[in-house]
């Protein structure tokens, strides 16, 4: 929202100070911007509006303009497009996009050729005039007559679920409010729908059973986890024989099994939880198959009888450094998803214990399963991409070991042969080698003159694969280098890599990132002071910590929905997600966590010194990183007299953690980020 005419020069907003003291084990802390936590205070909204107006005015004057960059991004997308049709039972399902429409349409037909014949869900129609729309679950019943779907219209991740009759295309009266993203599953008789609801802290904690046609008030509680560390989810096995309820925290998990043919029977616990034991269970036809860390730091795979799901027998032995992250059973083979040496792989394992890896690309890449709903298939649908290879959907014959390309995403107005990708390794403070993926235009010289983006995340054991992006070319074509660092705290190099960057080793994440930036300069990928550091959410924590620790290394920084007020947030168990996050960061209400977390928390370590120019975003309805964290951080940075660098803060007033919804608004959001980088670190087109 623009509150002022564009010809009125705005000054940077200054947030008023109000007395507030936090009581901490490390001593009392003054926090004069704690009042921004009150979303219902008109002064809070007024301040956010001022920040938005100030950012709007600056971006309106930037060159190249937001519109120019937006049109560049859009020109690289085939706006009217469709996915490869996927067979599920008698139907072929497909998703498609139409030029000018922000959201996808989901269709089906009785053949591959007629897959777009019947539209079963048009997200554009459902979004209507809403400023924000996000599709949650979308589950088809066993007889393909019903669709359970949910939506969020404000970014709060509180979903409303509806059930659609796919015969006439109309939603039933059934309306299930305040459901979670934690999944949904129909019983095999199509009479019942299982779904997940949140507690007051937005933690998925209950599984409910809904009888189709009955009011939500009649729904039956099936499972409840009162341990605030645990998140609950559910799903139907690919065999369609079982509904699996999983409850998990960062270090421990437990699964319960419901016979999908007997939906009224109570769930059976596969194996009671044991602190430190993680496992997930699925059906492999003649037995269950279990992924677990039992005596296996990087996980192994067991089987278990249907009548004794806690009686495990080893199938795939543990190999240190080969982190198995997921398993997907089919009737005649098991798909194992694993990471090793910062590279994801798909491994196929057969009942006779024979196995092989599905090979796709030589350069570092991402590879994962596509939609594969059929239990009895001999072909496996996969998708892969890299920094220079667009997303490619392929069909793999598991017997012939042959790969057939079905579709590669069309990228108009881009000559992909003009770009080069490479992987290098930086040396961190303790001698650890940190992988970095790098992409550039062929004409961008490795001579120390180019500006660069360094993107990082490094938390929750989440692995960031080298993926394709059409927005990136607006920088590459202007002589920039784009690099992705994989610091400790992520999962790219196995469980030990993760453990080396969390809790009392979290500072390694930031030191690895700084070492990666220094590597880019030392090896002439980037010019001194010419690196824009970029990260979001926990990656925003990475940004904030790094510019506190080494502001001179970076020429600009972008922090999207950043988790920057670490100690205050983790000290408040009433906030969404706090309790379960203690196993990732620590509980700062006691030592040694209090002092260690205080040593890197970006908000607590702001100093009166010069920082690189900074662009920060937030979502007013964000349930994961509250808007007040970046708002307070920006206010504190602005108060530092010696920090004369630009700071711009945009808060989406009708969105959440994922930012604005719809592909066009997402591209415009990306255009803002690119415009900021280009303005702060100018270069020339090549």
C-alpha cells in the first residue's frame, strides 16, 4: 500500500523506543522495540506501513526498474503449459497453467490424450479476489469420486478443507475448519476422511476421523500427541492398504498404523517412541519397510512383518556418509532417496537385495521422484535439474535400466549453452571442506571483477540441491556469478554434517558461509566487497549472523523472512513452533544454551558500525517467523549512527512465510530482490 505520493521524498522510518526489559540467564536485556510484537497495536501497523512506503519509493526509482526485470523473468517462462499426464487408476491426471492466470488448474481424463478434459480444481477460481491463496492438501478417494482439498487465504497456514464430488464438480456441504498441512487420507470404503488439526500454537497434534456428509462437530478423535515437541502428520501408503500416522520431533519419532479397509479400528503403534530413535514405516506388500537411525547415524532400512511391525530385520545396511532420507515402496522394488558428497541420488532396491543407482546427469544436480501413484508399475517417473539444466521429467524402466525423457521445461529467450556450472570446495576455519555450486555466463571472466550472489541456508538438516531458476538469468546476463554454499547445519554431507551446525555448534554454519565468500574472492569468482549474501527464514539467520561477524566481506545482503531474534523467540514457549525448535537451537532459558545462542543471535549482536546495504522482507501473518523479528532488527540497525548503508524493509500485509502467492506476484517479488542487488553492486550487461 502506498501512503504517500511518489514525488514526496520520504526519510527512513525511525521506530520509537519504549521501555522493555527481558529477564535472561545472561542478565537483563533492554529491548526498546519489543512493542512491535503487538500485531493489534495501531502503532505497529503504522510503522510497517511507513516501511513499506519508504521501500516502495526507493524501488520505484531503481534502475533497472522492477517492471523491466519482471518482464525479463516472465519472458523466460512458457506461461501456458501443462505437466506430463500421470495415470492413477482409470484416470489420467494433469496440472496446467494458462497465460495471464496466477494459479494452476488440475484436470483429468480417461486417457493420456484427454487428460485436460475435466477440470477438477481451478485454483484461480477458488482464489477469486483473495489477495492470497495457497492450496494445501489434494487427495483423491480410492474410487476416484471424491477430492479432499484445503486452502489458506491469509498465509497463516490454517487451512479450510472441503470435499468435492468429482461426478458433478460440486463441493459437499462438509467444511472442516482449522486443519493443518499435515496431510489427509480417505478410507478405502470412501466413507471416512482422516485429517490433522493444530493446537493453539499452530502445532499439528490431532488426527480426526470425519464421516462424509456429517458436520465437523461429529468428528472422532483418532490420535493426539500432547508432547509439545512433536508434530503429527498422516498419509495413505502407495499400496492403499494402510493409513500411517507419524508423530515426530527433531530427534525422535513414532508411527501408528490404521488398516485403510477397517477405518473404525484404533491405530496400532508400530514401535513405542524411544528418545533419540527416529523411524518411518510404509507398506511393501508382503511386509512393512522401515527407515530408521537405529544404530545407524546416516540411517538404514529394515523390514517388519505386518502382524509384528516392531520386529525389525535389516534390509539395507548403514553406510557412514550415505544419508538415506526417504524410502518409497512399489510392488516389485523399493526406491531409496539418499545424499552423499553433496549429491542426491535415487537407488532402487529389489526383494532379492540387488540394487542400482539411477544415473541422470554428470554435473551436480537435483533428482527426485515425480508423481508415481501406481503401486504395480515397472516404470518410475522421476524429475531432475541442475544450475544449467531445466527441470526434466523422465520415465525410468527399472528392468531395462533405461531412461526416457518425457518433458523438459521450455525456457524461451535463453541459450542454455551460454552458461557454465562448476563445484568447488572452500576451506572453513577448522579445515573443513565446504561445497559451493557456482554458475555464470560463459563470457563472465574468472578474473576477480564480477559481482556475485552467495545463497545459503544451513539448518534443520535440509539439503539445498543445485536447482534451475529462470530469475537467476537477469543477474547472469549482467555479468554476475551465482553461488550456493552448503554449510554445516544442512544435510548435504550426511547426519554428521548437520550435527556440526546446530545447537552448540551452530556458529560453524556462519563461519562456513564466510569462508565460502572468501573463497569466491580468493579464487577470482567475485570482486572484493562485491558479494551479495542471500538467505531466507533460517537462511535469514545465516545472513544476519554473517553480516554481524564479517560485514566487510559482503557488499549487500538480502534477508527474506529472517529468523533473527533467536533468544527472545526461543525463550517464549507460547509462540508457534518454539518448543519443538529447542532441539534445533537450544533452550535459552538456561545455560549453556543462553550464552551460546546470545553469541550469534543477529538482533542481539547489532553493533554501531557500518553494515552492508540490506533488503529485508516479512509476512504479517507468518506463523513460522513472526513479522516482528525482522521489524525489530531493521529498527535496531537504523538506530546505529555509524551505519549509513541503505536498509529497505517490505512486509506483506496479507501473506505469510512464503511471501506473496501466485506466480506473477512471486516473479515481481524476485524482481525486487534482483533490483536491489543490481543497484547496490552495479555492473554491465555482457
